[in-house]
């Protein structure tokens, strides 16, 4: 077997996996909109979702704080919020966590695994 072919295929596989992982995180972000139980018109939940490529083998779907107001609202929905019993915050609500990002990741896990397995199979067939 030609060593150059193995190196080239390895680089191509690595690049394809990076793209696939990013697509997987985007699938989770898109799916998460279907899994939260709060319907507000502000769009802050969707604005707060972000995808970050850390390296070739790590991509993160997360709630980003760079959008004004979006992070605070999205994290409160995802992790829950307990109202404070003070005069200043008398109108604050308390609600249970709605971990929509985790629900979406769990629901889409098989789809993402199948996609990544297809990528690996495609590139390993070229080598062997």
C-alpha cells in the first residue's frame, strides 16, 4: 500500500470528520427549537444558540452570550430559574429547567452517529 495514499486519505478523513462534526452540532441546534416548551416572540433562544469548532475532533453546540439578553434568557430556560422573594424582584417567576439542548442531542444522536460512520466508511474504503 502506498504510504502517500494513506497520508492523503487520513488528511481528507480528518477534514471530512471536522465538517461532519460541525454539521452534527448544527443539527442539534436546529432540533433544539422543537424541544423547548417556551414560546416567546423575542427569538432569544434561537439567537443564543451557537456552534464552535474547537479542533478537528471537538465541536460544541452551546448557548452563546454574545447576543444581548439572549444568554441570560436562554440559560434561565435551559437551567431553570428561581424567583427571588424581594420587593425589587416581586414579579419574578420561577420555572423548572427545560434542557432543550440535551433533549435535542439525545434525539439526534443516532442520526449524527450514522452520518459520521458514513464519512469514516467512505474514506476507509479508499485506503483498504
